[in-house]
């Protein structure tokens, strides 16, 4: 970057060769005041430590030494222009090469290279009415880039197709540009002949043109004679590029290729860069001293911030202790409310239990009456069954007698028919009696099942009555305990109110201590500029914090003693009530 600034500085400082020569010759004749002011102002801005007259004459003169004598000779405008341009190009060349090396060092991974970044600038190709050496260099660079692009995007890609077995007709893209590239860069090419001509002091543009024609005209299709139209600039040869045919003018190519540097200008540039390096070193030392002072200031500021943070933590601790005391009071209030709700709930449960006991007693009486009715019905059914069984036995006996008589009365046909009718009637009556017996048996079984269910219900009711009696007894005992607890809670209430009042007093003291700490913190911030005063404030704050801590501990102990006793009593009472 230093090279870039220096090169642009030189071009801006000296301006055009015409301005330089006008200023040089104006020392003997009349000088234009506006030009002189413009030139001198740029010299003073760029080099405030040097005389403007001396700086401005450097590119207009050329120093030569003969043995021990040095002489200064004036130069013409074209030589001044070439000197300034050569210096700028030399600076930019070194800057560009340095940049390339730095970029390659940063991108170097020390690993196998399998990829690259390709940048193709197709729009950079130049074809003007007047094309000189600069256009040839630009077009040659684009020609090389295009060839590189074609080779990697088409040739190598087609080889990959071949390796993968894809049917593909090979097309040669890269060789279309080879003729023009070799014409420019190969041995005995345009650049090679230009370098050779620059070595001869008597070489001219005409000799350079003749050598190009002798070497390439008619031998290379890319090299042709120019055919400029009317009104266009003179051209000496034409090159067939991939983007089109370009006519080039070789005027001044030998001087452009030489780029001779003015020793006076180089010496001045070297001295200037040395002075800048010294200034940079001086500024670096000053920067380091300022950084150290800044770091010391930051350390002092951090120490003071640590002190403020310590006071802030003490304040936060006091606020937390006050919040804890308030929380314990709220917890006691909630516990008292919970006990009241539990008492009301137990009273409601007791009423419900008494009502359920009365309902169960009524159910028991109704069940006893039903059992008595069932027993009476069962006794009646049993008597009926016994009567029917005796009647059935008699009928069986009669049937047997009739059957015996039937054996003896086989001879009496008439009597037999009568007897058959009687037997049929008896059988029908017997069938009816058997059906009645079966019905009575089913009714007896159903009655027996009902009696068993009633007995089971009676047993369950008795058990429920016993359980309810025990629950009633337990509830009565609990009620008595709760009544005693209520009396005790009324006694505790007065003690809790006293404890709350003490906690409020402690809270007011803590708030007052917090206010004092905040005021002291503000005073500490205002007095940070004087270290001695900060030290005294530190001691005062430490004493104050200890006093506040002592006062807070006393308030905390008073509140905690009363609160803990009440909480322990309430917890023990709650456990007894739960048991």
C-alpha cells in the first residue's frame, strides 16, 4: 500500500511534462501565476519538509558524473514524461509482484492442489482506433486466459468423458488460440524481437517493423499487414485474435520497453520513503506509550469499578435478607389460613358423618323389619310344603293300591275302564300337585337366597355402624383437639403480631441502611478523580458496611428467633392434628 501511495503521489505531484517544462523555462521568462500556484501547492502538500522549487526541478534535470565532477543537464518534455511514467510503472510493478507473493503465501495450504479459481475477463479485450503496446499486452493476457479457460473447461472435460466411457466426438477448442499466443511470446516472436531491438542503440521503429515483417509476414496466419480505412490512425501490423483482428501502431515501443529511471527521482523517492519509515517508527513508539497509559487508566478504572461492585453486592445482600423476612411472615400468615380452612373442613366432615350415621340407623331398622317379614313368609311356605308332601304321599299310596287292584280285576272289563278313568284323573291331579310342589320348591329356594342376602346386608350394616361409631368417636376427639388448637392459635396470634412489628422495624432499618449505602455509592463516583480521597472514602464505607451488617444481623437474629419459635410450634401442632 505504501508503494501505491508513493506512485500515485509522484504522478499527482509533478503533473504533466508540459507543466514541468513551462515552470522550468518560466524562471527565465514570464510565468503563468495560476500554473505556478497550482504546481507549488501540490509540492507543499506532498512534501512539507522540502522546498517546492527543488522538488519540482528533479524530473526536469538529469545528473551525470565525469570522474569526480557532477553536472546537471536539462531534458525535453518527452524524456520527462517517460521518466515520470517509468517511475510510476516501476512502483506499480513491484507493488503488484509483492501482492501476488503475499496472496500466494496466504492461500498456500501445504497440501495437494486439486482445485483452482478461474477468472475470465472477456470484456477486457480492447480494440480502439489507435492501438499501441498497452493494448497488445492487455489482449495477449486475455488470449492466455481464454486458452486456459478452454483447456480446463473443454479439453480436460472431454477427457473425463472418455475415461467414463461416454460416447463423445472430441472437439479441439484450445489450439485455436495457440498460433496467436506463440506469435507473441515464443522465441523470435514479437516480444522477443522487441527485447532484441532495445539492446541496439541505433534501433528504430522502422528497423523493428522490418524485422517483424521478415520473420512473420506470410509465415504465420495470425500476423498480417494492416488495412486501415480512411480517416483512421496509422497502423504498422495486424494480429488476428480470437475476438477479432486488431491493427497496432509501434511508435515509441522501444522507449516504452526500456522505461529508463531518472536517478535523481529514484534518489528523491528513496529519501522520502526513508523519512516516512522514520516517522512511522516514531509514531509507533508514541502509540505504544499511549497504549500503556491507556491500559493503566483502564486498570485504575477497573479497580474503582470493583469497589463499586462490592458495595452493590452488599446492598443486594441486605435487600435479599429483608425479602427473606417478609417471606417468612407471609408463610406464617398462609399457615394460619391453612389451619382455619382445615378446621372448617373437619367440622363439615363431622356433620356429614353424623348425618350418614343417622341414615344407616334408619336403614338398619328397615332391614330388620324386612327380615322379620321374610322369616314369617318362609315359615308359612314350609308348612304348605309339608302339607303338600303328605298329600302327595297319600296319592302315591292310592296309586299303588289301584295298580295292585288292577292286576286282580283283569277279568272285569267294565270295571277296568272305570278304573282307567279314575287312574287318569288321579294322574292328572298328581301332575298338578307335582307342578305345585316344584313351584313351591323354587319359591323356597328364592326365599332362602333372599334370606341369605338379607343376612349379609344385616352383617354389612352392622359393620358400617361399628365403623361409623369409631369414626364418630375419632371425629369427636379431633374436634376437641382442634378446639384446643384454636385456643392456642389465638394465643399465638398476638405473639406473631409482635414478631411482625419487630420485622417491620428491622425492614425500616434495612431500607435506611440501603439508602445510606446508595448515597455513599454516589459520593464515591463523584470523588473518583482524587485517589487519596477515594482511599479515605473506602475506609469510611468499610466501617459503615460493618455497622450496617452488625445492625442487620441483630435485626435478623431478633426476627429469626421469634419466627423460628412460632414456626416450630405451628409445625408440631400441624403434625399432631394430622396424626
